């Protein structure tokens, strides 16, 4: 049985299964009748045809017998922030290495990975370097892979929306620098659908694909639309001040890598994604409008 067989015969392992993308992906795959083996650090409520595994690092507490029937491994664990106890090398590289090792032990052939838009061999960003290293581990693993380089994945509980909502409650929304750099947001529900397509279609085999929405928007415009009619004031600050605060204040609105990603002005190839998936994607305006009406 291969991972391209009928969806209702599939079994899929998901790491980071209780995160923002993981929850939405599990909901979709459950509706499609796919058996799930979901791995997280903390306990969670599972679906009827879902096996849960609690593991802190994808090496402890992992019974290989529970993974033996899986046709694919979807690796969603990653971090955009680091501190003295958890860093990019450990999370983004080390846990990817552990996930690949699990696939080899369980004879899982297919590996799907969420990377970051902006990853390249020429990057000097610590975050992107760690994602690039993870990508190279996967590409050289001998597994069938799909690497999805994601832009901002948005809905109701994404990290950007949470940050903006918190700032609105405090009455001021911060825009670092000019605000003219671009985002290319994609709906979390569309992300789940793309991953499902990657599971069942050969078109995604051994490809690195930009996981981006159909429209670009400047950060300043996005903030104004997100704010809608709420009374919060928008305040631009010098980019150097934003970086200074990120380096010296643990409670800063933006971390250093948040700023690197934001002002990097990374734009992806949506047409390639659309052609491969044959999907109609939600625009950022549609996503924000559905937020405000709910």
C-alpha cells in the first residue's frame, strides 16, 4: 500500500499535532476518514480514529509499533523564537533529524515538512539557516518528500492575529519601519487542504513549494484592515528602535527573527501552488472579513 492510495485507507503521523496548523489539519484529515497518529508534548483530546503519543522530543515515549502502519509523516514542529533553553538548532534541526529517524525505523516512506518562505542557502538569518539545514536533512534522507515554504498562515488564532489583537486592546499597534514590506498570507484551512493534496497526489513528490496566498499586501495596509473600526492608534517606530527593543526586552512586540521575516519582504510563487493543487485559495481580505463577521 502506498501513500497515493485511496484516502480512507491512509494512516498518517503528525508531529506538533496540537499546534495551530496541526489542529486544523487533524480536523480535515479526520473528516476525510484518514487514520491519525498524532504526536505532541502535552496531552490533548483525540478523535475516534486517532492514536495519540505524548513525547517531548520525538525520541522518548515513541512506540514504533504505533507508527508501522503509517504511510506518511507530517512534521509541523518548529519555532521562530529562541532562548537560553530552546534554540533553533535543537528544535528546527534536531527534532527534524529525530522525525526522519522515526520514519526509517517505522518504514514510513513519505515526509511532509512546513518550512519558511525566505529560506535559501544564501541566508544569514539564524532562523532561516536552521530551516535550510532541516530541509537538507529531508532532501538527503532518501524519503519521498514535500517541503512547503510557508508565508504567514492566518485565521482566528494565528500568532500574528493574536499579537495584533493584544496590541489593539492596549490601544497602540506598532509598525516597525516604513510598513511598506509585503506579506502573502494564506488561510490555515487552505494549508490543511494543500497538505492533504500532497498526501494523495504524485504531483507534489520531491518538490519544494512556496506555501503562499493569492495576494500580497503591505504590512501597514494589512494592519489597517485588521484594525477595522477599532479605536487603537497605529504608531510607526524606527526599525533600529524595534530591533533594539527586540534584543533587550523579552516582552517586546517583535522578536529579532519576527523582524527579519517581516521586513525581509519575501514573496512566493502562488501560481505554482495553484497549478499543482488545482485549488481556489481564499484571499487575505476574505479571511479577515470572515474573522470580523464571526
